C-alpha cells in the first residue's frame, strides 16, 4: 500500500502528529451552519466529471469509471501502426515502442486497442488523443532526437541510454539544427482518418459503442517547448485554427458520432495567448502587447478560437468542436506536487480550489488575480460559441497519497458538479489504495456496493465554505438526497444542518478521514427531525450523508400540469405571466417557466409562486411560454398549455450593457463589458461611452479601440465585431486601475443613444 505520505503528520492545527484526527467530542468547535434546498429543481451533474487518465482496471471497475483518457505529451507523436510514442521533453525526446505481445499483428492489438478494450470491459467511455503536430514516431525501433554521438556532449543524458541527451549543451543552451527525421515521419489528416477507420473496424463507431471522444492533440501552445526537437516556434492563432479545421473535420468525416475536444491548452495562459505569443513573450517580456494577439484585433486567443469554430459551422453546416478544453494545474507553490508539502502548502492546496469558481479569490501565484476558471470558460462559450461544452481533460491538486490531497480532490469533484462542468479527467489516476482514490469512492462507491452521489445538483450553502464545504444532489434511482461535507478546517466541528424539504427519519453516514485512511467507514445513522439536525464533522474528513426521500421510498409520480398562463403588464422588454396551480399541489415545490421556439423549449426561470415576470425580451416580438410544476423528489409535470404574447413596440432602449468586474486586486481590476442589441434592426458599427465616477481608469483593453479623456471612456468596434444583429451581443474588456473600489458605471450610451443595464 502506498500510504507512507498519508501517515505523515497532517499539517493543520488540531490534527495530532500521527495524522489521525480524534473523534468528534463535546469539545468540538462550533462549525458553520449548512443549508440544503431539497425542494429546488436543480441541474444535472455530468457523469463525465469523474474521469481519470491512466487508471488501472481494478480502480476503474470499483468506481464504475465513466470516462478514461489516453493523453499527455507522449501521445502527440503516437504511431498507431508501430505502437510507438515519442516521449518528448518528458524523457529525452526518445522513441519508445510499447510492450506488445504480438507486434507482427499491428496495428491490431496496439496499446490504444487494449486501452479501448479495457474501457469496454468496465463500461467506460474513451478519450483518445489524435496528433495535430504533423509528425509521429517513425517506426518501432528505439531512437532519440539528440544523439550525443551526433550532436555532441549535453547537459544530461538518459542513464539507461547514454547516447540520448536532453537537447541542451553543457552550458544549458538549446541544440538547434537537429534532424526531425532522426525520430519522426510526417503525417496529415489522412493519418487520423486511417486510425479512426481502424478503431471502427474493431469496435464500431461512437454511436455503436466505439470511441466517443477525441482530444485534438495535447497542449499545442507548448509544442515549441515539449516537442522542440521537431517544432521550433510556437503555434499562432491562424495555425491553430487551420489545424483544428483540417483535423477536426477529418474526425467528424470519419465518425460523425464522435465528439471533439480542443484546443486542449495547458492553463489560463492558453485562454489569453497563443503558443506563438507564449514563445516570443516568454523570451522577450512582451506580455503587455503580445504581437500575435495584436495582429488579431487585440482579442484573447480563447474567444477568438471559439469565434472561428462558430464561423466554420455557419459556413459548412457542421460543428467540428464539441468541448472547449483547457487544462488546469494550480500554480501556487507546492499545490500540485506529488508530496503534500509543509503546513503552508497544505493550507494553500485547500484554499486554492476556489480558483475554479470564486471571483473574490486572488490566485496566490504569479497569476496574482482571480482565475474563476469554470465561470470564465462558461462565459466565453456563451458569448462566442453557444452550445459548446466545457472540458478539463487534465487537472491535479497533487498529494494523491495524503489525506490533504483527498480533501482537495473531494472539494474539486463537488465544485465540478455544482458549477456545471461537463467533463474532467484527473492527471493521473491514483493507486487504488491511495487517499485520492477514496475521495473518488466517496462520490462513486461509498459503500462498496455502487452507492453514489446523486445526478441532480441541488443548492447547498455553508456559512464558511473554506472550513466546511458542502455539496448536495438528488439520486434518480431511489429519490434519496445525498450530501457531501468536506471538513478542511483542521479542527473537529459541530454544525447545524437544515435540509429544506426533508422530513423526519434517519440518514446514513459514510466517512473517509485521517482516522481511517484505509477506506470509507459506515458510521452510526444520524437522526433527522423535520429536516434538521446538529452533528459533528471530524477534522480532515469527507462525510457522505444519505437521506431517504420524505415519506420513504422513491417518489416517481409527476405532478399534474399547471393551468394555461395569462399575460399582463406587457412592455417592450418584459411580460408578467400568471397561471393556475397544479391540482396536485400537496407535493409541488415550484414551477419552471419555458420559452418555446424553433430550437425547442428553453427554461427562463424557476419560481416558488404561480407568477413570474420574464425580462430581456425584444420589442415588438411574439413569444410563446409554458409552465411545468416540480415536486420535492424532482419529478416534473407535463407542460401547461402555451400562451403567445407580442411585446410592445414602444420607444424602449435599443441596447443593453452588462458590466462585470471579472478580476480585482489592490489598485487594479479587469472588467468585461457585454453589448447586446435589443432593438429590431442590426447595428452596423458601434461606439460605446460611459463616465467613471471615482477615479477609475482604463489601462489597456481588448476587442475594441479604447480611449479615455478625463472620466469619459470610449470603446469603438474593431470591424470584425462591428455588426450586431437583433438579439446579438459582443463582449469587450479591459484592465484598469483605481485608487479605491469605486462603483460600477450605470449610464451607458451606444452611438449616442442611452442603453439599458
């Protein structure tokens, strides 16, 4: 068992030196109150957020692993015919053939064939990485890119293959002019087509149980570093777009049911800069004005890339990008290291999960600003390519062998579900007996019999999420409410818990903690009285509470449909709807309001009453609305009859501005400004103005021509974003300074006409 580090001292106050937390006693500290709303409709949790890279088959079976990725630097140059990879900068740029019992039968029986077969045996979906770099390992023989005999003495060499150097001279300068043909051969999109055809011949297409997901290579913005033996310069905006067009189109042509994930960037910088800018600016320090971004209208790479993918679909009628995929490795010192680190590193690890969602958390690294990675990605997709899902095919909070890593991992999995992440896979999988593996079991197999966290996320609030993090979900199979509580405080805590919509009964208690590192323990049931109880949460623990549905047994009967809505207070941009309640009103906890259009129903609101005002509508436009009732068990009624209403023409404002402070730090901030055309006619060219009121200033911006005279700020379109069709929007942004945290502007004008907010 690999528990050596897990048994080391847990460097948090209140945990004794052996790493074992004492039982919760009457002396426990008062913890934050926890509240769960079991009456809410909630939202689905994608099973693909529980994915991993390179898990062993036993762990995959234990977890009923939903998703398994074959990725990483070495997969960029994988040759499926020779079953050989180049290990790039990870290991002396060497071609290393995979162990294969029957190489004469290749490509049948390759490592990737066996990977797919193991996944099929455990009911797991596969992600394979397809190469876009244009070169793969040339054959099945061992070779290296920087032969000491050919290119001279080097800074270091493979101790098991001393002729293979690291590509740097003894003084550390890189060797240039080496021959890529030493290790690699050129390939193009036909190579991807051939590989997918091979996979389909053995396992069927994606729609028939074959490989469903394809990563569009791996971290191409770092090729100039990780694959510098065959790639000298960073990948720019245009090249990344063109490679994606060619290779993603080849994937879709070969298997229309397959889904693609790109651009598979390495982190936050992959959203902001191209590989070319990261290459050039990393050497010259030009981050304030990166040349590739400047050549593309000052627009960050992420939104530009999504715009290009959207443009391809409009032109060709085919979506070639299904997931916007960006990796995330926390940059705080020591956080994603293999070892847990000292007390400070462990505390940073537990705090740093906030970078996934919290706009108030300033990243404690060179980033030094809020990251809010999931909301950031979601906003980019919503603004630039709606319908694209979010992926994070590599991430790691490290310390797999330590309870500290398990606490962070459990927090991350809860955040993924709550924040509507669509797909995530841990790099790399833990050993089956490591604490991080048990953190996954808390969600996927807490009782050893397939007991799992629910599939519908519900609102769950802690008065102090840094001390006790809480996540809740409803389970479809039996209607049970499942609640995960992570004690990150380092002390035993006793907290009141309120479950809105729960009755009286008992809750199962399953717990993984520093006290029992070898597995999850079923503890004494917790009494629940009228949906409330007070209980203890031991230091360094992950607790999974399972509450049966109110009344016992699974409630699967849907409420009756509400009556037909009526419309009142009709304005140019809003309408108030009212409707008769569902006749099955004893179990109804709320109503969902839907707008009906050609693309199908779109939920616009959740309410606990029988009326709601729908806003942000277009003037002089016909809309049809319907309503569904929902109950405490999550059952949804049939839709009410629809009501059609036309908004008023009036003289309402023809634009709307959304101003959001995305990041802030002492003396500075970053803001996003979303411009929406709410009128009935296109806007061809725009000029946006507003006044700051408390000393704020614009320092530099993107997606617009920015200027400031005194307090007046002006942003002008860049041509490519000049036209706004009715209902269309564009998002611009800037980095600014301020003497104090002044109020956000509220009075905006577009082309001289006032805008709403």
